[in-house]
């Protein structure tokens, strides 16, 4: 029996990949355009208004010790996140 060499596409995964690429190259595939979400300008303004005063109002109610603990917790979270990256 003659000694036959293996074809370049002997691996079934490579053969499938090649077949899909060949088929896709014959057709122009267009991705659908995402629809732009429109926000209600009145709701945006209202949310921004509350967001601007919320942090200052909360900070004014905290004691100096509570503010210090909150700041230390935030700093710890930033450093922990930085170490994991």
C-alpha cells in the first residue's frame, strides 16, 4: 500500500474553520446598528439636581469620625483594586 501524506486540513477543527471562513467571505455580513436611547431631559435634569446636592448633604450630617472612617474605607478599596491589576 502506498505511503500517503496527510492533507493540510487533517484536523477537523481547522477544516471547519476554513469552511466557515470560505462561506463567509462570499457574503457581505452587516451587523445591525444599535438604536440610540433617548433620555427624558426633564428626568435627567432632576436626577442631576439631586446628585449634585446629595453628597454635600450627607457629608454635613456625618461626624468627623464617620467622615474619616468613610475616607479610610474608600482609600483601602482604591489600593486593593490597584494591587489586583
